[in-house]
């Protein structure tokens, strides 16, 4: 059976489904054929893997909720005084979150397919939003991943939340103008870009992807990526901890105690002053610390196994200013260390 024959038979068997559902299913099958041919398989081999078009259609039609288009969904009161926390979970989606203009909560999904299920509810004063993908098994093969990622757009009523949590297995997360006592943002695979954030405790993590934070006020801020660049700008934090297993770290216009560590990458810190505790460490890469004025009460320790040291033009690896109150520890196993005025 050729691809065209398979699709024609499947489309006829799916005639009871809405047109949009049929279109999504047929597109998945087309891409499955394309991927199979790329692996050297013939159309007939791929058709055998998929199984009978009639059997696939029967399973899909039997599992489709035809009532969803005729029975209105139960109305949930999602006014801002009904929830203090937000919990967003997706397995494969781009997430965008920001305040709403009208003070109401809005959730929209772009590029959603028939296998993705959106749920919005309020549980124990927590707004819970999930966008999950249901695996489909037909014959001997399973479709578990989307060929296009949907975009989940969340607009929250502007206010100070107790906690906002965003967890994604795969996808970019962007957001702005959020206020929360605690803010946790994490993706297993994807970049994170957040700006104009206010929080007491703020943690951001990506297993594989760059992290960019701009205009952040937090008592405790931790940004971590296993593989990717960390770029933080205009940060006012009591304590900042930036960690990357593989990637450079750039910190500009940062106030507060700073600890930055990378196994492989350059570290660049631009701070208005050095009257705070600073620890910068890289196994492989240079360290550049720039400031607008020399410290008055700090001790600079620059340790390097292989590379040069320049602390305001001096090659001394230890320099004490005033009482030496604030430790500034700079360490690179392989790379130069430079401290200078800007």
C-alpha cells in the first residue's frame, strides 16, 4: 500500500471526526511516512508498521469525546481573589506568561493538536494549568511526540502571588512583570527568558538551554543550566548563585553577594562596587571582574593554575583593601583573571 492509498483509506474511515482533528491526524501520518523513508523504508513497510487504517480510525473515533462540541464545559470561577498560587505544567510546549491588561485570567493555546489536552482548574487556592500530550499506540508503533510544539499563553491578574511554579519537559519559557513571594521556573530542554521579576526566592533551571534574566529584584536568586549560557543583567539580589556545567556566565549591573561557577566557560561580572562577598570559579575559562570603583574593605584572592593575573594592573594574587572585610575569591584552573575599572 502506498502512502497516498493509506491516507485516502484513513481519511474516509475518519469522516465522523471534526475536520481539524482529521487534518492533525493525517499530518502526523504523512510525517511518519516521511521519517520512515528517510530511514530507508518503503511505503509498504511503513504501512505494515502502522497497521490497518480502519483499525487506527476505529480506535481514534471510539476515544474521541463528541460531547465536547455540544455540551458546554463546567464554568470555573477563576477571578483573582480565588487563587494565590499558580502551577503550570507542560510536557512539550512554548510557555509565555505575563500580566493581563484587564485584571482577568486568560489561557490560550496556539498550534494545539488532537493529542494535547489542556486543563485549567483551581485546587486549594492554586491555579493549576496543564498541557499534556497523550501517546497513541496503533498496531506496533506509538506516536509520543509532536512534530510542532504548541504555545501556551497565560495572562495572570496583576498582583503579588504566594508562589508561581512553571515546569516543562521540553520548550522555551518566557515571561515578564511577575511578582511572587516564591518563583520557580524549570525546563528539561529549552531556553528561559524572564524580565522585570520581583520575588523573595527565585530559582531558574534548564537542563539544556540558555537562561536570560533581566531587571530582577530578589532576596535569593539561583540560576542554573547544565548546558547553556547564563546572561543576567540589572540584578538586585541579596544573594545570587549562578551555575553552568557547560557555558559562559555573564553578569552585568549586579548588586548583592555573588557566587558564580562553571565547569567550562568564561565568567564576566560587571558590578558598580566590590563592597560585597564575591566568588567566581571556572575550571576552563577566563574571569573578568569589572567595577566602577576600587574596593574600600575587601580581600581579593586570585588563584590560577595556568594563566595570567591582573588586579587593577598588579600581578599580585592577594590584595587587601581597608579591613579586608569582604572576600572576593577568583579561581580559574585554565584561564586568565582580570580585575579592572570601567
